[in-house]
């Protein structure tokens, strides 16, 4: 549009924007021209645009939250020996109860037997945990053929299995023919500190009058005596017990007729017997009884025991050093469960 310059001359200007600069073109017309005049000259007014102000406020950085990782919980229960775990599972399945103390004691029992080379010498083993007749019947070695069958007035508690001295007993279903020739051991951990009401009681017993060998007898109170027979009946050994009835009894035989059988109580040698050799050919089928005496496959009436057992076993013959090691392992097991006697 036209306007007058400072000398009052008419002009025409053009306002454009190039490369972010304001450009003002001013045209000065020639003298005497008509219409839109041509320019004698032009000049540009270049105006720098007003910059956009930069904020002086330092933006507050967004806070990236620090995540505290949730730790992966580690199992508080230690892994058990697989055979110990299988036994404990069988205890529960049979109606028994366990707890961490029992589980730890059983695990230590198994691992100690294995590390000392004694586990393979056990043929049937009854730790009596779970406090029920079903759990106390279990052969902890896993062979169900040698689970105990209970009869009569047996009772069961956390202390172990207890006979009534009248008709209660357990059939191990383990026959005397399963023992190896001149290699057998038996054990009974007695805990209830009571006088036997039968003068001819048996903790472990078997006697077949037709096929007499190997005869098994373990008693702690016959005329105030311990007695042991492992093999021929005439190798029966007797010694005074002086009223000491509780404790860990282990009988063992490892050789023939010379100093063949030994009875230990709390790792002290009580009886040494010398008897005849016997033949064990696997044909004998009379099972060994607990808390009584199997006489020709019938419990002998005068032999029922009212003792409590916290551990029983049948096994291969043990040397004196093996007896000592086994005695310590079994007593450690009982101590862990609070039912040890020494």
C-alpha cells in the first residue's frame, strides 16, 4: 500500500517473511511514471525476529522409582535321606504323626547307619515313631513283608510300643531261616523302667522244637537274669541283671561254636556264650516275635512282656566295634526324641 516517505514522496512497499526474517521492500517510483512505478532503487529492512524466551525454570526430573526386589525364599526344610523320607512318608500314610524333631532324628539315624556301613547289615528295623500301631508296625527298611502284625493288648505312644504282659505281642513276619549261617544280630531298646510281671518274659523270641536252629532268645528278667540264645538252644547264656532292666540290648553272633554269641547292654558286654554250630539253609519258616516268644508258631503264655521298646531290629552278625558304633547311633536317636535311658 502507498505511503509517504520522509520527503513526502509517495512510495509502495512489500512486506514478506524469508528464512524467519521480516523483510520490508520499499519502492521509490521514477519521476513522471504512471501506474505501478518501476523502482529507481530499493532497500531492505531486515528485522531479526524476537526470540522465544527460554524458560529459566529448571524442570524437576521425574523420579524413577527404585524397586526393592522381593527375595526368593529358600526352603527352610533340609533335604532328607531318600530312604528316611520314604519311611517318614510311610509313617504318615499309616496314621502316624511326625514333626521336625522326629524328621531330623530319623534322617540322622539313616545317614549315620549308612556312613558307618551298618545300614546294609540291618534286615528289619523298627524305630517306633508316629505313636500309632500302624506306624509302629513299619519295617523302616522298606520291605513290607517284614512289617509287624500286632496282637492282643499292645499299646502305642510317643515312647514306643508297649506289651501288656498278658497277651500282647508282635509278629515280625521275619523267619529264622532268613538269617545267614553264623551271622545274626538282634536288638531291643527298653525304656519304661518297670519290673517285668512275667518271670519268663521275652523281648525277642523264637523256638521251633522240630527245627531248633537258629533259636532266638533275648530276655532281661528271668530269675533276675539276662539271657541270650542265638543259634542252638544249648548255647543259652545267663547272667544276673541286678535289677537293671532298661537300656539298649544288642545280641550278636558272627562265628561258629567258639565264643559264638555276645549280649551287650548299653555297650557293656553282659554275656558270652559258647554253643554248637547250626544250619541255616533258608528252609525254616518260624517267624520271630517281639514282646513274647514264638514256640512252634504260637506265643508262649509265660513269656509275654510288659516292657516298652523304642527300637527293635534284626540283622547280620556284628563285631564288637560295630556293636559299639550301632549302640551310639541308636542312643543318639533316642536322645533326640527325649526317650533315652542313658
